[in-house]
C-alpha cells in the first residue's frame, strides 16, 4: 500500500472501507497478495462486527482456526484463562485426546495445553467435544496471559496476579494486532511469570501497586520492557493496557512486534499519549476497546455452521485412470 499506517487507517475510516477488496480498489495501486493478510487483520480490528470477511485474504491457519503442522495435521489449543484449569477440564481434554488418537499432548510455554497431530476434518468434532473456547495459537492477535499464583497462594505475593491475568485475557481475547501479543502478570518483583520480557507485562510492587511494562521480547531478539507507569488498582491496569493495545494496533506496521514498535515511537512519546493523554485520545481508545470486545465471537463456533462447505474438509487425492498407449 502507498500510504503510511496512520494515514491508511484514517482513509479507511473516512471512506467506510470494510473489506480488503474495497481498500485495494480505492487506495491501492494494484492487486497485492502480500498486503491482504495485513489489511484483513487491520480491518477486523477497526470495524469489529461490521468487517466484511474475505477468506482468501487469510492464511490457512486463520481460515480453519488451528495451526497446520509439517505433516499436514493441525494443533489445537483450548483456552485456559491465565493458565488456570480444573480437574473436569483436564479429564475432558484427556478423553478427547484418547478419542481422536492425538499423538502429543503438550504443556506450552504460555501455560496452555496443546493437542498436536489432529486431522483437519476432525477439527469441528474435537472443538465440540472439548466445549472450551479457542486458545488463539494462530492469527496475529492476543495469544497468552502468563501468570504466577500471586498473593492468593504464594507467601511472597504482594497482589493477586492470577485474577488480573484472567481479567486481562477475558477482556482482550480475540483482539487482532499487527503481530502476535503476549502478556505476563507477576505477583511480586521476583517475576515468576517473566513479565519483563513480554509485549505487555505487569509486576506487583512491594507496596502492592501494579507496574505496567511494554515492549519486551524473549525470542530470537531479547529485549527488556520499558516501564510505562504505575497504577494502584486492577481496573486502572486493565484500562491503561487497553489504551496501549489500541495505540499499538492502529500505529504499528504489519508484523512489527511491540519490541520494535516501542523503541521506534520512543517510550516517552508512548507514555505521553497513553498515560498523560497528550493527544486527547483516551476516550477514543476506551471506545475502541469496548467496540472490539463486543464484536468477539469464538471462531471455533464455526464448527456448527462452516463459512463454506469444504472449510474443514481434508484434501483428498484423486486416483486417475491409467491410459494404455
């Protein structure tokens, strides 16, 4: 696309462009396959329930709501909010794994349970039997909120990190971004949830306040978060994080993680916009959070009503007749 991100967002809103094809037609210079996935993610975030979905703009993982593996099977991650589950959920996951001969059941680094090696045409049945929401191991969206047990069970905890982590995950589940986003909430400065290397981290201080951190990474690129601010309550933490996430969504480049976005913008500018509300965008950010949250629908519900007949059908090889010479 020939426009920078803020200009593109402004033009899309002004013209009411709600599909990828409409954006390419009115603002593009030619059909651009490489831009489609980024535009689809951006438009879904901007328009919520009004977004006009065009499946050819999505990656295969995002069309079937599961991650394709190297052998052509898929992995499924049911959502366990904040890494918390129950005995009944664990039993159900185990029963599903046995029923569908799942080759591997693995705990992930984000405190979730991954079922790997599922056949494509079994996906709707697996989701139905699990009866749990999608864990979003695909799509450029909120992935995980890692938590420690915090003050509820740990003698070192100074605040309830588990409750805050669950509240954050329920509030922002399904939010799409230019790149994946991972959160961490630690109940004390010992930082067992590794919050200082997350896209957004929260650490309870010795006095029980919440320190909010942004722009961290712990992958091939390692970066310690920058301190955005401190707040006193869980509600304040959720609100500040929501404002940052919308600011990131609307201003970051496609595939730009927060650990590149925050240094590019500068933490002082980010703090000025988010905490000090220097641009007067606070209410706008809050409205966008509520609009996006209201538009969330668990994608695994497509098991009951596929978007198109072959959405979850495995590709079948066709035996061709041998022609004699």
